[in-house]
């Protein structure tokens, strides 16, 4: 086993869940910028995170979509745009097919007229 690979600067910090405001006092090596006054009256470094066990659906039993950066909305918009594009291409292809069929029918009618004239 390698020696001295683990950090030695563990310190008490408060982790705050941005979803529901829950706070935990724990030990960590994470770099923080802010501080917060804890229940014991002492001030500790504050680490803000988007999700913890207090808000994660696995631990809470709630089924909900956690969409911090709008990924679900972006996906739905891309899917809707793709579907609209698909319908537009299908309509254009159908229009082209009808145009080709009309062109063929016109050519056949012209060929019939020239053979009937002979």
C-alpha cells in the first residue's frame, strides 16, 4: 500500500443543499469561499451543493425531476424541433412525389396523343 496518498488537511465544514436548505456539519478537504454560523455558535466554512441525501429521490422516496441546468427543457425543445423537421421533410417529399407523378402522367398522356394521331 502506498504511503502518504491521503490528504491530511481535513477540517470541519458545513455543507448546504441548495434544493431544500438542509445543512450538515462534516469533515472535508473541499475548498470553500463562504462561512456560516453553526448551531453550536462557531463559524465554519460553507460548501453549497445542488443535491445531497436530504433532497435526492433515492433517499427521500420522492419521484421528481431535478433539473438544475435546464437539461430536460433543452432535450424537449430539441425533440420537438426534430419532430417538426421530420414532418416538414415528409411533407416536402410527398409534394415532390406528387409533382413527379403529375409529370409522368403528363408525359404518358402526351405519348398517347402522339400515338393516337398516327
